[in-house]
C-alpha cells in the first residue's frame, strides 16, 4: 500500500487535514490535493468573526504555512476543478482536461451557501458567506452607519450580526421561524441570544419570510417581507444554510442522501473512495441515525477516520459531536445532539451571560449548550460520551463542581 496514490478533491478544512494526517500516520505514497479556490487550505470560522472585524490577518486563516506542503511532499493544485470521477479507470478528470489516476480517492468537497429563492437575490449588494472571497466582498460594505440586513437567524447570520455591530453597522436580522437558531439550539439558548443581540442594537423580525429584494441602480436597496413590510438597506447577507457539494459523487453513482453516504471509517460503498466533512451523511457511534454535520470538529474527526483506515491504524475512539460559535464576548460550546430529550436542566443564570443548558433523557445527558462555561462543556461532553447517569439536583447547582457532578 505504500505507493498508494491518494487524490483528495476539495482543499478545505477536511481535505487539508486529511493530507496532513496521512503523512503523520506514515503514508509515504503521493498525495495530491485538488482545490477549486485559489488558496491553500484555510479555516472558515474566522470569516464571520475575528477576520470580518479586522482582528485577524490572512495568515491567521491558513491551516498550515505553504512550506508545510513542500516539506511533506503534498502537491496542492489550486484553482483546479474536479469535473468527473471514472471509478472503473480510477481517475479524476479536471475541468481543464487533465486526468489524475488514484488508488484511493477522498472526496472533501464541502458545502455551498444556499441561495435565497426570491426575485432580486442576484442584485449587487446581496452577499453569501462561505469563502474567503465572499468574506472580502462583504467586509468592504460593513461601514459604520450603513444598514445591513441579515436573512437567516442561524449561527453564521448571528455571528455576522455581532461582528457588524462591533463595526458600528445598523443590523436587522430576518428569520422565517418564530425563534432564532430554531434548527440547531434549544429555546432557552435562542431566547438568550435574542436578548443579548437586542441589547446590543440588533433589530429582529421573526416569523418573516423575504419575498423579494428591491433594487435601485442595480444594487439592493430594500428587502420586502411576506406581510408587506419594506426594509430599506445598503447590504444584504443571506445566511440560510448550506447545500452539500455532492454532484461529483452522485454522477459517479455513489449513494447520496443530502450528503455522500459513508460508514464509520468515512468510506463510501466503493472501497477505494472515502468522503469527509460537510459533504457527508454519516453515522455517529452514540446515535442510531445518520447526520450531515457542518462543523470543524466533524471535518477533523472524519479526516482522522479516513487517514486511520487508509494507513491501517486502529480507528479513532468514538466521538461526541461538538461545535462552537463566538458572538460578542460570548463563547458558545455545544456537545451532543438533543434527541429524545424529556427535560432540561439550566445551570447558572442566563442573565449573567454564563450558564449551561443540559438536555436530558431521564438521568442521562444527551446534549449540553454552554455559554462562557468551559467546565460545563467539558464535563457534559465526557458524561455524554460515557453515557453515565447524573443527579439532576447536583447538575442544577453551580456551587457543586462538574467534577463532583461526574463523580
Ligand atoms: P470546506 O471547508 O467548504 O472545503 C471544501 C472545499 O472543496 C472548498 O474549497 C470547495 O470550494 C472545494 N471544492 C468543492 N467542489 C470541488 C471540486 N469539484 N473540485 C475542486 N474543489 C472543490 N464550524 C465550527 O465548528 N465552528 C464555527 O464557529 C464555524 N464557523 C463558520 C463560519 C463560516 C462563515 C462558515 C462558512 C463556516 C463555519 N463553520 C464553523 C463550518 C466549518 O467551516 C465547516 O464545517 C468546514 O469548513 C467543513 O470543512 P470541509 O473541508 O468539509 O468543507
């Protein structure tokens, strides 16, 4: 297997990490990383946070310095688009006609921003946020006193709202659901973020759908809502979710169900093809269903699974999924997934900006949402993974340490 030629399609967080891990785990054969963006693998989280606020430079975005790829003999083909996979010939065909042979292929094509299905969504001044280029374009319009409308009250939308407020921008967030973070967080957390943003000057329209974006001189000038309201604006950010870039896999006949279907080793039904990161639908050891997760920890975990499987190492220990988000001075950390929950325990006082919500099934923690509470996050994550029962009374009492709760 040592001459195993590995081709990785997608030079993002998952693809870049897989290349590095393969070398770390002793793979000596050729590794080629194909990325359609003009950059080396970089991290996306700062694009809505520190980088957008001008607090982090370009070097802070890079996953690894450029010398790393040279010293590790990882060939990075930037600005190269993989157009097709030939599973019989075991080749990847690039859009410039070049053909790359592989013994093992890793698909790490990520996801793209979902666009808004409304007239005017293609006007100048309507932005998405997925890539460094998107962030650069948006940043140029985050000017003090300008009016930004954020469509979508999910994590990306709220992070941009927080960054924009820090820059003195007037921000309105429009969310179709009756509460923020409706798909991804419990009600207590939604309410907390609503209040926190509201106190910092963000205006919200909940339960409002955008029916059109009105232009003036070819630029977005107002957002029209389904109940008729017209909100004037200078810039619009559409943050309404992401769609997996699964077309390559689907055209190659690999099973896709809102994500390329993989197993616990990140392998597709073709033993020579793996898929990792945002593009996958994957099982999780703790749950009896499959998920498409969009997070850095998930991208890293699956990169590890694939690299272990390819290099013949034992698989990584079963993981508890987790995620983070930074807004203002708040660090939110979430572990686990809140399924089959019968009640919730709040530890700490939300009005203090430091608290945790534990989602419970009986005396077992299913998920924890921790705001500025790293001990609760760490403790909760360990307890979820271990599946150990806990006393709800102790959990609810911040005077009792998480160590004692777990004892
Ligand atoms: P990506 O990083 O999207 O990389 C995929 C790459 O493949 C892209 O460069 C894409 O252009 C390329 N590609 C696609 N098709 C082809 C092709 N045919 N040929 C060649 N190249 C191709 N996660 C967190 O855990 N915490 C956060 O706080 C957080 N904040 C975020 C903020 C923003 C603004 C965004 C956009 C995401 C954030 N995420 C966060 C999510 C996290 O960045 C993603 O989960 C992670 O980037 C997934 O890595 P990936 O490699 O699967 O996909």
